[in-house]
C-alpha cells in the first residue's frame, strides 16, 4: 500500500479506506476504534476540502503509522494549506517546514510520485508561504499544476497540466493528472480521454488503468471497472497498487480472487552444491513420483542448459522457460507412470489452454522469472488477460 499518493486516492474515492483501516488498526498506540475514527475523520475532511480540520487527525495517523508514505503525503498537503492560513509568520514557517519534512520522509519511505519532487522543490528554498509563492513563479507548468492541485484549484491545475502535456507530449503524469482534475470537475467524458492519453503514452504503467477504474466503480459499471483493474494488474503484477485495485473490485462485487492451487516443490542447492527438493504436504502422495522429473529438469538447467540458452547472461537465474519445461516434464512423467493428482489436472488444463506461462508469471514468479515478464507480455497480453479472467477471478 505504499508508493502511492493517498491524497489523490482520497479525492477520487474512499475506496482505499478499508485496507488502510486493516493496517491502521494493528498499531498499538491507540485502541482499534479510536484509530478507525481518527482515520475516517481525516480522510473525509480531506475529501470535503477541509484540510485545516483534517490536519490534527492526520497528525495522529502519522504518529501511529510513521512508515506509511501515503499518510505523510496527505499530512504534508494539509500542513501546506495550514501554512497559508496562519497570520503569524513564524508559525507559518513552522507549518511549511513540517510539511517539507513529511514530503521528504515520504520519498525516503519509497514514494516515487513525481509530485513530491515538485512540493519539495517549492518548499525547500524558503519554507514560508511567501517563499513558496516566489519559487512557484519560476517553476515549470507541471510543478505549478501540482501546487494548484494540492490547493484543490482544479480548474487552474487543469490548464497547467494541459500546458505541460503540450510542452512534453510524452509526460505520462501530465495526462494522468489532467484526467484527475476533470474527474474532480465531474467532466467524466473528457477525463476518460485524458486517461486514455496516459495509457497510450505508457501502456505498461498501471496507474491510469486503476485511476479510471475507480470512477467506473463509483458509477457501478463493475464489468468495465473489472477490465481496467485487470489491465492494471497485467501492467504491473508485482506491485501493491495494481493488486489492491482488483481486490477492491472483488470486495465490492463479492467475487473471490485466488490463483489455482498447485503446490510446486521448493528446489534449491545446499552448501554441498547438491540439489535439494523440498516436497510440500499435498505433494507427498503417489503423485510425488512425478515431481522427480521437476527436480531433474531444474538441475539440468542449472548445470548446463541455462548457459546454452542464454549465452549473453553471465550468471544463472531461474527463468520462465526453465520453470515451464520443468512443469511440463512433471505432466509427461505423470502420464507415463499413470499417476494422478488434482494438481496435475490443473497444470494440464492450463497447459492445454496455452496459459501455463501466464500462471507461472502471475502466480509463481520469483525474481529470476520476473525478469522474463516484460518480454512475455509484449506478445501475450491476451493470454495474461484470459488467465486472470478464467482462473484468478473465481467463478
């Protein structure tokens, strides 16, 4: 749930509230009910455009969950607004300096939202309202748009985001946040156009799919939202946000999400350099004989086949091609020995439908296999989509 600007999520919807509550309630500083009440009040006040009232609630939230980047960003935005409303210049400086600290800390915690750089740049020169305004005049159109957005001046921000996109037609965030502004202005038709512009700029980023799906959910267009969330998941399957999107859809619609259950043995090399296969409980059956083929295939790849297949790579890694071949060798061995197991049936069905690689990449990828994802997706996006629709979304 980190690496996201929660202020934008709150502005678009309160769909993120459930997951935040789950994590928030685990904090030990206050009771669960107190924490829930604090978070709900802070989010609702920010959504209502009342950041000054939200600020004390967000301060408590950040204190309880200091490692949540989103809460720090949201708290920082509330503090920026507060600094502009305080007549005492010294107090305004303190509020702006604390806002800068929140943005910097959010970045250290892993947030990669480019708006943070803009806010840090504006506040960093002179952490006062006047200093921020002076810096703003020299800022780029995009940076100026970020400040206007943070102030909920969506009309002005929209003009600046459009200008930024004209200056750089490949700037993904300019198109994305222009769509966000249009959504705030309830111009859904044009917002969709700008979301599509962002998707066209970079179809392998999940954000525009997910942002647009949020509003489809609010309009109860659940099938369309599902398809957008699937595209978000396919774009970045190993990120928290795209997974969260489709999970929120499932929660609202009552659908169940799960990958097919296949207990693949753990294959590793011990200190003596010999391969070891750790069988799991469900594989310790008659069908376990077939898993010997898995171990032999993996060992062959490790010793010889990887270097021959990937001569340009100087170090062995577990690949998609190796895993697929190893699993198919299990199916071949099971058929030859007339062994049966429900997990073999699942693997056979996936393989016959051409979805075995999709299953491996989305359900059983380690770091090595994940390196093959982009190349596979380029030519097989339809298969990834089919796998999610037919298997991950439980009928």
